[in-house]
C-alpha cells in the first residue's frame, strides 16, 4: 500500500474530543472522518454485531477495509484515528492481531507525528456508539500510547483545554 498523501493522526480513547477537533479542522484543511463510528452505526442499524464490545474481529475487518480504501482516495491531511487503533482495541481484548494489521505500512500511510487526545473525565460521555465506560477508556488509552510508541511515532499530547486551543496547536504543528 502506498498512500497518495500521508495523513496526520488525531487519536485517543473514546470521548476525548477527537471528532470535535476534526470538525473544527475541516474549516481549514481536508480531514477524514472516523471510520469506526460509521461502521458501528451501520452494524447497529442492520442488527449486526461488528462493534468493539461485540465481535471485535468483524469490527476490525470492516474498519480496516473501509479505512484502507479511504487512505488511498482521500486528499485529507488529518484523520480521526488510524488503523493502529484497531491493534490497541484487539490487544486490550487479548485478541490476536491479524497479519493485515501487523504488516500494514504505517510509516508510509501516516505522518510520524501523532496528536493524542488524553482521556478527560470532564468531557467524557457515553452515547449510542460509545458504550465503553470511563475505566475501559483509561485502559484503552494505555494500549494506544504503547502501540504508537512501539511503531516509532512521535506523540504530541493535546492539552486538556478548549477545543479551539487544541485545534490551533494541531494547525500550527502541521502547517509549519
């Protein structure tokens, strides 16, 4: 796989403000929406179980396939999560990491710098596609940090501050 344009990643556990940041960034630069949420909504609407708290292997396959396509066709500069997030979800559930994720050329598809939205109790809330409790999110956060560090990414922890300040930090970093 060779991406047309490397994407910057905004990642973190559920409910950390990633999508809010992406939506603000969209007014300045092209962004990829979170594929995971699209998959969860589709699975829920069609009474299927390919969700992180259900059949996580099916969920991973679906997200991988859709994300791989979008990475090749999107002109986005920033994406809401990356395929490496799937490895963190699977590791947290003690599931085997599929070969397609282990062998994925992360450094070719994504910029080395990753923006990490830390778990933040004050803004966390559950919704129809975010059923995980806060404790689960804290555990997932550790898995995400470990996976990104192990793959050699440079992590910038976003401050627990206003969404405008977080967005400004990302823009200032990637538009240098």
